[in-house]
C-alpha cells in the first residue's frame, strides 16, 4: 500500500519525469524487466510480502542467468581496479612527485578521490554474498567450516602469492631508495597476522598497500555467514525453515548494524580495522540483491538508500555517496537489461576478470619501479611520466600473470 501511494504521489507531482519514475517503481514493470539471479524451488518469487508466480520459461531464464557472468559488473570491477592502481601511482614514490607538473589537476584528483573506488567492491561484495547465501542449503558446522575455507582459498591463495612478491619487492626497493612506502623486513608474528587477515587489528605494519580491504571483506563475510547460520538455526527450532525465511531474518539482523555503522562507527576512524565500520555500504549490496530478487520492495530498499544519503550529508563522507551511486547504477542497469549485455568488449570484460589479481600485485611493481627510477627517471618531468607509464604497464603484466598462474587455477 505504501509503495502504491508513493508511486501515485511521485508520478503526479513530477509530470516531466513521470515516465522515468513509472519505469523505476512500477510493480508491473518490476515483474517483466528486472533481471534476477536465482529462483526458488517452488517457482515463485517474493516481492515484499506477496508471492508472484513465475512461468516455467521465466524460472528457467532466471536459473540460466545466474550461471553466466554479467558484463556490466565486470566493467565496474575493471574501472574500480584501474582507479585504485592509478591512485597509488599518483600518491606513492618520487616518480609521482616529479611527474606532477605534467598533469597537476589529474594527479591531484587521482590522489584524493580515486581511492573511493573501493566502495564499488564493498557494494558488489555484499551483492554476491547475498547471492551465495540465498542459494545455500541448511548450514551445519561442517558446511560453515567448508564455506570459510573455500572463501579463504579463493581470496587467500592469490593474496599469499602476491604477499610473497611484496616481501621480495620491499627488500629490493630498500637497496635503491629510502621511503616511507617501503616496509621493513617482516617478523614471524607479522607474517602470521597477515596470513590470518589480522595485521591491522593486531597493529602490524601492512606489507603492501590495499590489503586492509581483504581483511575487512573477510570479516564481513564471516559476519554475514555467522548471522545467516544463526537465523537458520533459530528458524529450524521453531519449525520448517526456507532460505527465503532465513534471508528475511538476516536482513532484519543486519539492518540495525548497518544503521549503527552509517551514523556512528563509520564516522570514527578508530573503528576502521573492523567490519562494523563498513557494514553500511556492504549492506547496500545486500539490499540491492534482495530488491532484484523481488524479496524486498522498492519502498524499503529506497528508504535505506535514502538513509545512506542522509548519513553522507550529516557528516560529509563522499565515499558513502560513491557507494549509493554504485547501487543505483547497478539497479538501473539491471532494470534496463544493460547489466547482461553491455559492454560487448572482450578487453573490458578481461580487465574485470583480472581486477582482483591486479589489485593484489600492482603495488609491489610500483614500489620497485619507483625505487629503481628514483635516480634514473627523475631527471625530468617527461622521464617521470615515462616511469609511471612503465610501472602501470608492468603492473598489468604482473596482474595477468598472477591471474593465470594462481587465481584462475583455484576457482
């Protein structure tokens, strides 16, 4: 009822954009144009509290779609990973300092804002975790332990390979340059903390840039998996439990944590080594998935999205606006069908596939090129620009090698 009132009020009060608004929130449009990533065993899909029957063809199409890659999401990964690489290129080392006169506005923007692209990964991380949980069976100790191991294996083995490269890269860079970006030789405790994604919590210096994100992502996965297991167990004690029931209860458990994150924890940097600092943006991806699966209404999803905007205004945090914009863009791409058919570029899709490996390996490459070029490539602005370009190209090559040599083999 509330979403119908909202629909009538918006379309009548904004006649110029009425068509767009009708397309965005019309329940009938939702049934026909929205891409979904899974189907229930009974062949029905929930929209809020209602159950909408699907035809056999629609159910088959939904199951087929969930197994294929979505080009638009690969595009977002590709763009985000490239921005993070260039953020580090523009921020660390002497080459960026000497190249600065060639493009001061661009390098300032990259140094200040490009790092916010990590919010894209948080939103997509929540989205895919929700998708994975919605397809899982009844959890027990063995299946939970298996899920944690599979997750660690998927992200941890490429990470450990990149970390090994980073340790040698730091040792090599120390021979040519003395710089704050170079880590000291790691202790045994530091290595164990890194392997367990606990280096920030335990106060160890990071051995390479960007790995704080991996630790947070792993914490967020453990949090959502643990809560999902708890909701399943609680519902089973009360009677029969379906995945849809457990997901709904999980949403109710995560929602207060997400609000606490937005309006308190995310405003205080002392919490940034913990998952609670980032739950608000991760939950956006979760809400987006449930909206597209028609288990959540546009009204409730829009309300949370609006609260993210409010939180970003109350205490100015552009990173929250990036997360909110990412969510809206993916939603509109799904509604229009763009998510599954654009871009039709093998290069962009490939960059999306290697984005994780590139994210892991680019900084050690950047560090070595900066150290080696500290005297050789700082004789002029043009030479420094060449050095940055060389570091970027070699980072891409290293990312490709890590992807094919390690990441692709364990998937």
